[in-house]
């Protein structure tokens, strides 16, 4: 991504995104788009390359991450800051 697009979601084009969801394929999308896809639409693949992603990490600019695993029984979150 170009430096001026580093904080733009490739799906909704929201600017100045501070938290991105990233899976094994390393394609970042804003956490809102990721949450809508994974929770509301029950789609667990990357919206860019369509790779199946059983889990995604939420990354912020502050090197703090929240790791989320979507399970059939619910959501497990752990923070590491």
C-alpha cells in the first residue's frame, strides 16, 4: 500500500482507520468490515483473495493487538498490549 493509503480500508474506503483485521494472507481490512463479514454474514474468508481465514488478528497503529478466534460457540478474545 502507498503511504497515503496505509490507513484506508480497501473495502469501504474509510480513511484514517486505526484498527485493521489481518489474517494469514496479510490483506488488511478495517475491523468494521471484517466484523460485518464474519459475524453478520458468517463469511470467514478474505474479501480480497478469498482465502479461508479461521482466525484474524486485529492490529492497531500502537503495536497493540487483539487476537480473535471465531468459533461456532462464540468469540474468544485475548489482548496483548
